[in-house]
């Protein structure tokens, strides 16, 4: 025989169950995600992803982690930070911007080196860079300086083929004319 359930006892049962759920803390992944969001650190997001790599919040955690790393790149502004970011987030939301930063930082290093080797290294790595033409102009005097005192006509011709314009080219042409008149 079925007993009639008192509506008041049903209500108290629901409250008791709700209190148990709240006391137990709910979903552990959700708690871990809340903790990671509160920390807002690479370590917090990495710990979350280590524990829940395929969890409900894993994509948000990856994006938040990338954001933390991106802010660190902006703060550090070093090749080491840029290369570390691109290694971890090669296709990330900020990858293209970080690649542009990498181009600029390499260009700055080439300019600081003030050498033929520095500019050649830059051009080898970034032949299509927005700084490529400027690198060629800046490296011409260094390349010409290597030729000074040489009587190698072919070397001067090669130089002019590589650097046909600018003050260094004019100087090389004059030297080449002098060498040809002697030979």
C-alpha cells in the first residue's frame, strides 16, 4: 500500500540534498577552473590543463595561457621570449603578431652588429622582410670595405651586380674603372 508523502517532508528532503551537494563542493573540474582563473598565471592554467587536458574548460585554459605568455613577450621584448612563445603557440591567436616582433628584433640585432655578417645573417633568415632592402643598403659599405685594396676586377663586378646603387656602388665603379685602365 502506498503512503501519502507529506509535501513538507519532500521539501525538506530537497533542501537536505542541496545542502549535501553544496557541502561537497560541486564539480572538481569547475572548482579547479575557478582557481586557475583567480590565479591568472601561467602556472595556474598549466596545472589545470595538466589535470584536465580534455576538460570542459580546457580550450578556455589554453587561450588564457596563451594570453599570459603573449603579455610576457610584450613585457620582455626579447628573442628568447618570442621564440619560446612561438614554440608553444605556433598557430595561436597572437602568433602572427609575435612573428612580426621576431622580425623586428632580428633587424635590431643586425643593426647593432654593424657588420656584413650581421646583415647577411638577417637577410638569410628574413629575405622577404620589410627591412630587406634597407639591410642591403646598409651592408654595401661593409662589403665594399672587404674589397678595398684588392685588384680583383671580378670581385668588384660581383659587388656591383649585388649592390648596383648607392654611394658604395659609385665608389666601386670608380675603383673598377681604375683597375680596368691599368690592365
